[in-house]
C-alpha cells in the first residue's frame, strides 16, 4: 500500500509535561508521503497534545521533530503554517462574523500590488474572493451563492467544508485534521471523508484524529495507536480489525502479543 | 496513491439510505422566506443600518414637531459640533469594544492629555505643535498601559480601565494642580490648540475643523477596519480569540495595537475638547466615558465583540445628539432627555440581541 516509503514528517522522543501530568511521554511519530495516517486513542491518552505539538500550538519540553529530514522548532501555529503544515482544528478555528473568503485567508491576507498595498495596506479583496471560490470549487464545495456570507450563517458541515478547504488550499506538506466528523451528520461526514481522499489524491499526506472507528478504518492507510502519552502500536486496516485496534487502544490487548505484529513502522 | 482496499468496512447501510435521499452537502444558500427573516438577515449583514434608520426617524420626528427651527442648517451643524468630542472618543471605544473589551478610562485620558497639552504650551512654553505631539504620545502611553495590563497580566478590560480611569484622573488633578488654564492664555501661547474650534460657514451651517477632523478619523478607521488585514484581525480577535490564535493571528499584538490607537484617539479628542470649550479644565468631560459607550451601543456594535461597524458609532452619537437637541428645542425638561437616552440604550441592546441570533 504505502509503496512510497519516504518519511515526510517525524517526531522522536517528544515529551510535554504540565506540572505533575505528563501529557506526552517520549512518543514517536512517523508520517509517510501521500498517506492518510489515523491517530486513535482513549480520551486523555494525549492525542490532542501530540497534535498540538505537531501543529505548533504547543512547544514540547523534549524531543525532536523533523520535516523532510530537517529538524524544525515551532513556536506558534504560524511557524507550522509557514512550513506548509495546515491544521483543521476540532473547533474549526473560524471567525463566525467574518465571511468565507476572509476566513480562508485569515492570518495570510493578500494586499493589492503597488503603493495602495505597500503604504495603505489595502487588501486584495477581489483576488482573495476569486481564489477562495476556486479552491472551494476544486473540492466540490461550490454551490455557494454568496461567498460574502458570514460563516456563522453556515451549517456545521458547511463550516467544516470551509475549514478543510482552507487547509487543503494552503498546505504544501501536511494536512492535520482533528475530529473532522465529530460534529457532523451522516451525509456531511461522508462528504468530509471524500474530502480526505481528495486531499490525498492531490499528493498531500493527511493526519486524521478520530474516535469514529468505521471512518478511521475506511480512509486510513495506517493507524497510529496512542496510549498513556505515547505510541504503543501501528496497525493497518487490512491486518487488524476494529475490535483489535480498540483493544490495543484501551489496554485490553498487548500489541506485542498479537500475531500480525505491531510496530509495522 | 490508491484508496485503501480494506474489505472490512463498506459504506455503511445507513449512509446509502441517506445518500438515496438526495440533496446536496454544503449548499451555501439561505432559504429565507419570511419578511422578518429577510429583515433579520439584512440587519445582520449591515450593522450600520439599524442606527441609521433610527437617526432618520428621529430627524423626521423632530422636524415634524418643531419644523424649520430644527432643520435650520445652523442647528444641524450645532448638533454635529455637540457630538464631535463623543464621536472621537466613540471611535476609540468602538475599537476596544470590537475586541470584546470596554474602556472606562477614555474620558480620564482625554482630560489628562488636554491638561498635558495645555501646560506644555502655556506653562512650559513649548511650541504648540510640540505640545500637541507630546499630548498625543501621552495618549498612546496611557493606551499602552491599559493594553499591557489586559494582554500581559490577563486582567479583564473592565477592571483594568476602571482602575486606570481613577489613576489617570488623579494624575490629571495632580499635574493640573486642579487649576484651569484660561482660554486667553491658550489663545496667546498656543493658537494651534484652538484650531479644532475654528469654524467655517457654509450655507448657514457652522462647521468646525474639529467636526471635520472627527469625520476624517471615522473614514480612516473605517478604511483600516474594512480594507486592511489589521481590521480583519481586530474583528477575529473580538469574535473568538482562541480561534483567531489558531488561525495564526497574534491576538495579543492586535489587542495592544488597539489600546494604543484608542489612547491616541483620546488625545485627539482632547485637542477637540480644548477647541470646543476654549480653556483647559481638569474637571471637563466627566460624563464622556459613559457617553462614548452609549454612542457605540446605540450604534449597533455588540458588547460581546467581533460585531459592529464604525459608522454605526457616528450614527449612534448623532442619534443621541438629535434627541437631546430636538427635545431641548421642543422645550422638554432636560431630565426627559436623559430618560430618552436611557431608553434608547436598552432598545439598542435588545435589537442587538435579536440581530446577533443566527
């Protein structure tokens, strides 16, 4: 399956402590080019902290993160974005009162060329709106009548669409999606899963965090199982069943006892 | 890259049923039908609309009751003069409230900086341009202090500015020694400080440079909010600071810039104040804090942040000015003016609650 074995995004020995709580406990992480890697784990296993460390929202106390083999040190989500790593957060990180195009370009606005842009800082609204439209169309989300619509007037699925489109449009290396289907209905979830496949088809690797096992097993190439702050196993949807994955995740099954073998990485 | 061929998971049956039902995902169109919904959507999209309608209604009301005396160009320009100080402070207040904050210190900053300008020019004897600049910088510094307390020490803006209101006012009494600088002294030493009170007559209307300065500031800040990335970031920060941060906005820096700009605007309001009353009094502008908040609220800017428009505040200030002026011309006791303004505030907040509902 993952014929291309090139590692694009990697972490070794990450640690993050909050007082006496160790949220990330010497964990490793690998993402191959062009794959969808799911991360599963119980509540409190430290998935969110890991994702925050990988997306720049948190600075780990120890450990090393490399992108394309080069060590990187994020201080903020901006740093990660500058390196082409885009994240779709669970709360979507959209500003409800701003419109769709404003949200897609939030934090990376474009200015018009010439003196209007350099001295008067004038935004290239038309250019951004046109591009936002094009990006949404590319992902099949363009049944939009009015791209000037405030995001708060959209449904949950539509907002998710905007957030995914933003990530897919600007990512050059990695797209991270945190629980993208958690708040969605059946049809909307389906659409988001298709979007994940579309993003992979564009050649971008996707990190998917989800509690929804059917969704994970459907789209993931590999599954990173997180338990007690670290990666304890990597399984594949075609070698393990959902119940085995859940058993490993909850500690009911020791991955090393399993015949198919964990640590497939 | 192919999709994983895991036979274990098929598209579940319940999804097939849902798909068979047809319909699109993410059709970005509102299916508004009723008139109330349309109105709601309109007001939601154009927050300046509601206060503008109220203003026009108020003008219509008073012109029908009082007639020509109210509509006289001189009277209308008088209203504009009367709202100029609150208008400038209202710009500062709008910026703060858009970030979901509130600034109770605007009035105190205005008085303090007016005293600084006056004393620098009259007592210290600096050139009036320099005195003005020192006043503007002092305004920026007061904003910086507020901003530092809000961003670095994470104190609520209400508490911070409640504290600095008293502190700045005390500094003002100390520095001014509670003494008024008389108009003639300013006129002699620093006529530039009176520039904002200088009027030009057009068709019977008396427009002061201060009023024109206020209108200019509204346009500048409108442009900054509407057409620059900074403006988008101000809205995003007020709307949902956590989301804004995740989207890569340095919200603390945005907040800081807003407080500093607000401080400078208060100092400009001080310049307008000197032009309007002529003298520099440490007791002037006592009610300015609450009046500026009133203008912002009636102007349709949400106290919860992230929603509103700068021209709404101009409309809000004018609504208050028109009601005060109209009721006074109609011979209504001044206490009923206060009563009306109070009622307007409550109605405005009620309308805002309705508009904010999606």
